[in-house]
């Protein structure tokens, strides 16, 4: 995908706005004790943050695993983000898969709260780097 600089910035901003919206949804559903939905929204909040930073590098993954792989290659391996980001993202992906597709899934309040906190950590770390990248692109 070849995008102009302005298009990359606009897409990145839109994706980060979606990440923040989904994070708020995760918090609301957690408070309502809808733990499966909270885990789902936590994961998608983090995924949208990942997609927000990747588009600035011209990457637009078409799969969840593609997002992990590209994040690792472009930001973790380069030392821009800590490896814990990918490890935590994979935990969120695993939990989201369990709650979305598992017939007998069990997710408790503690795991749901952890997912919410992890998603927020990922988003904060990515937003710091994203802002720096946007400043460098000016």
C-alpha cells in the first residue's frame, strides 16, 4: 500500500481514536461485569493502536498475526518498543480468541481487569512513539 504522508497521518489518527474508543468501551463493559466483552474490546483497542503506528511506516497488515509480525519487525527488533509489548499483545489475542470462539470459555474478573490494564499500557507506549514519529514526519 502506497500512501501519501497526509493519508498515513489521517489513517493513524483515525485508528488511534478508535483504539481510545474501544478502550473506553472495555472499561465500561468491565464495570458492568461483562468480562468477555471487556476482553474483546481490550484486545481490539490494542490492535487499533498497533495498526495506527504501523501505517506510519507504510504497513497495513491484513491479519492479527500479521500485525504482531510487523510490529515485531519494525518496532521491537529495532529497539523502538520493548519486547513486552508483543508478549502482552499476544496474551490479549489469546484471551480474545478464547472468549470469542471458545464454547466453554471462562474469563474471570481478574483476567478481564488485567486485559484492560494491559491494553492501556500498550496504547500508552505506542502513542508515545506514534507522536514522536508524527513530529519527525513534519
